[in-house]
C-alpha cells in the first residue's frame, strides 16, 4: 500500500524559515506534490517534484530525494497569511496515477 | 476561466437518507476525482472519473458511488447515510488525471455534509 508521513503541526514566527518534511512509501512513484489549504478553503497546488533536487517558486521551495523516499517544503520569509495546512501527495503509477495525500501539517505563524 | 464548482456548499441530512453532490470541473478537464476530508484523516481518495469511466477507486464502502457525464460534470452519491459520513467532500479536476507528471489538481471549495 501507500503511506505518507508528515508532522501534524509546526509553529514559527513571522519572517522565519520553516521546513515541512514528508516521507512516503509507495510501490510506483511518479512524483511528489505539495498543496496548501486555508481553513475552510480549497486545497491549492504549490509545487511538484518528479526528479531529485530543489524546485523554487518565490518564497516556497520543494525538495525531493527519490532514493530516500523523502521530500520537504521550505517556506521562507514567513507571513501571517502562510498559516494554513500543508499536504504532501504522491502520484502512484501502480494506482493509475491517483494522488494519495498525507494527513497534513498545520502551520501556525506567530507575530 | 471558471474554477471547479461544487454544489451545494452545505448540506444537513438525517441518518439513513441519501445524498447527491455535484461537481463541475474546469472547462476542458476530463478527469474528476473525489475526496473525503475529516479532521485527523486528511484527504481520503474516493474515486476518479475520466471520460465518463471510473478509472480509480479508493477503499470506501459501496454506499459511495459516482458517475461522470459527457460534459465531464460529475456527481457522487452516498446512500444510507451514517453519522461518520459527516465530512467535507472535495472534488478536483485535472486535464488528464495526474498521469506522468501532469499532476496539478484543481480543487473546488467542497460540500460540507453534516449527518444528524
């Protein structure tokens, strides 16, 4: 089967850097995605890694190590509006490419 | 371009009843996936439809079913509702359904179902 593990909650202060880790187990791996969800809102796509390395999009970066079945989302220059839940998701080709989500990490940004 | 639209936004039903939720994907998107979201359980995959065919199914009982129409709109149905079915039901559309790197899924705002 598939499983993803990420911390349930993280707290950081405005302006700081925070890293949210995700480890996964899946039989057929295409890539790792990250989604952000504000309370009561729709999850929105942040990034996708299919190959090892770092992908940077503005203040957010995502990293993948396929050999370690590990990835992380790095948020820099934290702002209050970054307080949200962050989900990693794997795309599993043995499951028809469907997205399997982790439990989510609730990020609280304090002033 | 209009986003993913889910109706209704909120619903209250009684145990034993059935419910139908609707999802209109982004124009041109042929894949629609459904997820159940509950506190502490994250997003649990229900099923995916592509070109009117169910392409993937999660580990939910047969009370949960869905379908997709020729215009890619999708409905999901839950029969004989139980208290534990109370959740946020999210629909996501994508052009091809996440095959080989086309993984960005666009989510609707969800339908908040409360079973009493």
